[in-house]
């Protein structure tokens, strides 16, 4: 256990920022109106979903464009029990969880041997299958009408209580993801990004590795799905369209792909851009496109990467740089330490 | 090195220029709306700081918001003071429309129809009805029910609207209806989304469709017409494979077979289909008197073109769905492919009704387009709201409004005379229409036969009709497998 005084300046700032953000998350709902509260909740859920996608797209370098299929399966699982049967909340969540994990398992089995472009193609197809089922299985999914009559559990019915439930779940999940990406499994995933052949040379079964990746990522996507369906109290095929799968990837790229904090920043930026800025500006999709162009041109590592680069330039400039041998990539904000697993 | 830097700056400048371009239009709009908000504040709060007036001209968005909030707060206070059926000073209507996304085209027409009404009867942003100031707040749904839900939250919680028009798509209408179903302080009026069951087997709370229709309403009449008046005996359907398609084509099939006809075949294609080659080949092989076809939005043009180019129309006339030859897509069609096509609907821009022609002329003068059903529906909904407020003597509560609308009211809308039944669904004219060329060469739909006073069950008996399930792909009426 390192003492606070032994931490580098960068770490201290990171810690302070983290505490500040969590504190803001706890206090904010009391000072904003119901609309902003809803956006905050939505942004948190989107952040979890984006993190689950980033585990694949960022850490393992396997871009998925079908993950809304997992999220959506969980949503439809909850929605089906809630609107077509008289099952209670426990059963709703259980069925939602099973549906989401089943989708992740099937997706994983289908895509575990694919690489590169073929991986993207397969995941697109997976997402489209779920979309196709959602729009044609009228009796189960209600097709375009969606599933109506989903209600939050009574004791967390109010928007503000639900926000705190979401916040708590997201904090726990972030912590879990933090552990996952620093585990040997996490490093093996990064190995996949570097060179799958080498990972295999080192004795890993890369296909199994990808399958586990689908399961872990699918687990968090499933949780995001359950949170989202209770937030909207509604699910329809537009929750599982290709665009819904692409959005978390865009969030990750915008915030900083291959980090955990990046997807969170990206999720907040996109959710607020889409819903809040659109009140004032009619052509918000144009603005969003331009912001993406700017990020790709001037901040390859996303917003988190840009900030971290700027920070390191500042402290290097003052001559008190932490570790000049650190490569820039590894310096990305809460980026992992350059020491390997034991 | 320097070259690279220069190139980078050039790129940055280009992107910034695009930003400016994107915002220039918007800043106009935003300017308008903030100016409006400023006006309201002036009108409403006499005791407000006089400094506001000076600011009003170059109000920023943030200021405008603050003004909105202030207004909303006042409304709530007024409501609290006097209880339920209270006289009100202002009525706020929240309008959700798809201004972006795949139904943005119809969304634009709908917005223009709404604005035309406020231009004609008010100052563009407010209308004064017997001392009550009616205003609207427009929000984008992005053609996505999840976004619509967020926008609806904003309308209800931040803008404190009294009435919500929940978008064009059936899915957005359903999602918003369900989310607000528990609230009895917001009235849902839906001139677009037409899901049969919302006024039939699964009625929504505080919901009615003034200026609207039920999805199977006009096609019921069409099925009857096809057998009794046109004399077709065997028909096939080719319809978009989603809820609206099921209800719209189910209505036709049910009424047609019930009258004595036979539906031989049903072809379903995904709503966004653009290449109809394979479906055209299938349709060409059918031995039927006519084909009832429904394709929607951007898919309507390629469908009608394929129908003509594959020569299907030479032997088998097309009986088009209500929106397949709607003015919103007819504008983009070629007269050689679509001229003479028979269709049906509760809207006929060529109808020889004074209200219709007055609206079509006004809309064309304002926008240069012949009015589509989407433009007319918002206009009619506003007529309904104003007429109802007139009748209640400036009082508003969702219950009072619903009760008044479902009473003896008849509103002469551009659709023709409309009244509401006990479930809040309209009783109106259904037109069997033909696409013809107007004097100036533009295409429009002119009625060749009219069913008057059609309710959502026509031609069936209400109670028998409600015993059968709603139309799905599997259930298209008793006589079909």
C-alpha cells in the first residue's frame, strides 16, 4: 500500500479528479431539473455500455458493431416479462440477464475465430439478426410498436432514486472493469490488439480468449441493458439498430479508445450533445460530425488522451516530469502502469 | 514540417467554416425562438424587470431558457390556485416531430403545417383565444422512440406543457403515450401515429386523435370499395412488413373478404426496401384482378416505379395505400409511372371542399409545396385545440378537453368535417382517390368516391370487431388463413 505522499503528482491529480467527479455525481441531481437528471442517468448507462464495448474495441482491438444486440436482448428479456406476463421484478431481471448473456454467448461462439474486418462483418450481422428478430417477432417483441407497460420497481420509481441506483451500479461495474483490464486476462486482450499470432505463440488459446472477452463484455452490456430498459420503461427495434451499436464505438473514440475513462467522457459528450444541444441547434448531427472530424484530426487519442498529453507537457515543461521514459500511449489518463502482471 | 503545419491549419479553418455554415441557419432559428420567448416574458410578466426588454432583442439561448422557465413556473402557480377545471392564461403545446432521421421529410411538412396555423391566426408563435395565449414548443424525436422519450421528459418537466403531440411514427406515439400514461395533467393528442389498439383494445390514458386516424380505418373503406364499387373479386396484397403495414393491409383484407372477395396472396417486404426487383417478379406472376400495395416514405417512389417498369400495371392495377401516393412522396414521382393510380385515405388534397382548397392554397403560397397529409394533420389538430378551448370558455384540464372533444363537436378541417367517437378516434370522410395532373402539371390526389362519416370500426359492428384480435401478420381477418 503506497502512502499518499509517495504518489506522483499525476496520480494525485487523477485521484482528486476522480473524487471530484464522484462527488459531483452525488450532489448534481439535487441542483438540476428533471430533464438534465434524465440526461445524466442516460449518460451513465451509455457510459457503462461504451466501456463494455471499449473492452473489445479498445483493449483487444476487435471493433464490434453488433453489441446493441446484447444490450437489446437484455432489454427485450426484461420487457417481455414485464409487459406480456405478470412476472415480478426479480423474474424480469433474471430473464433479462439470461437473454443478454445468451446473446453474448452465441455472439462469442460465432465470432471467436474471426479477426480484423471479418470480425466487424460478423458482429454487424449479429446485431442485424437481433434487429430482424425484434422487428418481426410481433408476439414477443411487439415489432415497431415496441414493448409497453414496463415499470421500475416501486421503491426506486422516482427519477432521483433511480439515478442513485444507476450511479451505484456504474461505480461498482467501473471498479470491476478496472480490475479486469489490469488482470492477466486484460493484458492478454491487449496482446490480441498487438499481435494475435504472438499471443498464440505464448500459449494462449486466442479463440477462447475472444470468447471470454465476449462473455465479460456481454456481462456489462447486459447490466447496461437492464438499467436502460428501466430508465426508458420502453424497448423497440430502434434500440438495436446498427446506429445503436455504432454509438458506443463512437463514444469510445471520442473520449479516448483503449482507456476506461475515455468511453465515459465520450458518453457524456454525445448524450448531452444529442439531447441538450439539439434544443438550441437544429443541425446537431452536423455539429457532432464536425466534432468527430476535429477529434480525429487534432486529438488522435480522444479527449482523454488530449488532456493527458497537455498535462504531461505542462509538468515536463516545469522540469518536474514524472517519468520521461513513459511512452505517450501508456501515459493516457488512468492508463495502466507500464509494469506487467506478476 | 512547415507545410504540414500549414495544411493542418487549413484543415482546421475548413472545419470551422463548416461549423459556421452549420450554425448560420440555426442561429436564425434560435434567434427567432429566443425573440419569441422574450415576447412572452414581456406579455406575461408586467412586473418583471424592465431590463429584460432591452435584452430581448439579442437574447442568448440561455436567457431564452430562463424566460421559459419563468413562464412555466407561472403556469403551474395559476393551476394550483384554482384547482382542476381552471381558467388558464396560457396553454402550452409540446410538439414532438422527427426533424432528423428517416422520417425527417414528413416531419418538415408537419412543422410547416403547424407554423402556417400560427402565422394565420396569431403572430407566428402565439395565438390568442378569448384571452388565453396558446403557444407551442417544438422538439426533435430523431425518428427514434428513445430520443422521443427524452424530449418528452423535457417538454413535461422543464417546459410544463399541457398538451403533447407525440411525433409521427407509431413507435414514438406508443412510447410517449406509455410513459405519460400515468399522468393526468398532460393530454396526448395524436394526429399522426394511428395504432388501432390505442383507441380500441388497449386504450391509453388521456389520449385522443383529433385530426388523425386509425391505421385500418381508411383501408376498411377501401376494401369495401374494391369489391362493391370497383368489382374486383380476387386481390393480392404487397405491404411493408411492420405494424402499420399489418394494420393498414389487414383492414383492407378483412373488409374485402368480408364483403365477398378473395385475397389470394400476401407479400411482405421490409419497410426500407429500395430494390423491388424480386418482389415485382413475384407480383407479375400473380393471377389476380388487382394488387393492394403499401410502401412507405422513401421506399414508395422505387416501389411505384418498379410496379410500372416491370409492366405489372398493364394487367393488374395497383390499389395504393394511404401514404404510398401521399403528396409527400408524390412530389418526387414521375407522372408516367404513377398517373391514374387509385389510392385511398382520409386526406385528399384535390378534394372539392372549401376548407381543403383554402388550406392547400395557403400552404402552397407559404412553402411552394402542395400540402401533404402530414402538413394538414398538425393544422387540423390546432383547429381542434382552438375550437375546444373556445367551447370550454378558456378552461383546460385533460379530462375536460377530452370530454368536450368527444361531445357533439364537429370541426371543419382540411380533411373535411371531423368529430370524435367515445374512444377519441375520429369519425371522418374516407376518400378513394386518383392521381391526376393539376392544371399546372403538378400531380395530386383527387377523390373519385367518398365514404362519409366513417368511424374506426366501419363497416363492421363495434362489438363483433373488438372480439377479434388486432391485425398482425398472422391475423388479417377471418377469411384469410
